[in-house]
């Protein structure tokens, strides 16, 4: 705690923060919550600083005045109404939180569904592109494969090329005949 006190004195805190921290320290001193070293530091400052001593006396006087106030024993009705008020406040906060979280849950579910659908479509496209290459090559060569027996009987490749250029066999006509 002494390190904290030295830190407070050395930093450039705003005056109000410094006063508030010193006040908290004096309250802790009055309550006996500080360790011995911090107590000695405060007592040393009390003997050196009359303003600090005045603030301690004012706090002690306020404490003494609080002790002189009459003690009220709250009746059962007061206790019950206080507990009911706290329960009502908690219920309202819970309802507000639940109402706020419902749209968030729906939005989250919608986003998850969109991501899932997008991932599925992307997977199908990538799978078709990657695994469908062999099938596309097969489909491109299907014409030649279907007529392979006839091409095999031809010994001259040049003849086949000339036949293709002559456009004797119209592929469109063949597909219409079937």
C-alpha cells in the first residue's frame, strides 16, 4: 500500500482525483484497514501537514455524528417492500436483456445459415471444377470414342482429317436423326 501512496504523490493526477484518493486513504486509516507501514506513513504526514490533519479531524467528526444518529429498526413491511422492489427491478432488467438478445440470436442464426449455404455452394463449385476435369475431357472426346471402331479401321490419319474438313457428316443432322 505504501508503494501505491508514493505513486499517488508522484503522478500528475488531477487535483480532484488526488483529494479523493487521499480521502479514501484516510477513511481506511480510521477503519483500521491499512497495514503498519501505510499507517506510519499517514501518521508521519499527519504530523507534518496541518491540512491533512484537518481533513482527518473532519472525517472523524462526521463519523462521530453518524454514530449519534438514532438507529431505526426497519419493520417487516419495509423489508418486504424493499425486497419486492429489488426483485421487480431484477425481473425488468432480465426482460430487457432477453428482448435485446432475441434479435441477436435470430440474426446469428440467419448469418450462420447464409454462411452454411454459401460454403455448400462454394464446395459444389470447387468440387465440380476440381473433380470434374476428367469427366469434361471425357465428354469432349465422346464423339471420337463413340465412333472409335470406325476410325480404327481407317489406316490413314490424313484421310480422317480430310473427311472432317469436307463436312460430309453433319453432326447436327446426326443428332436430329436420333
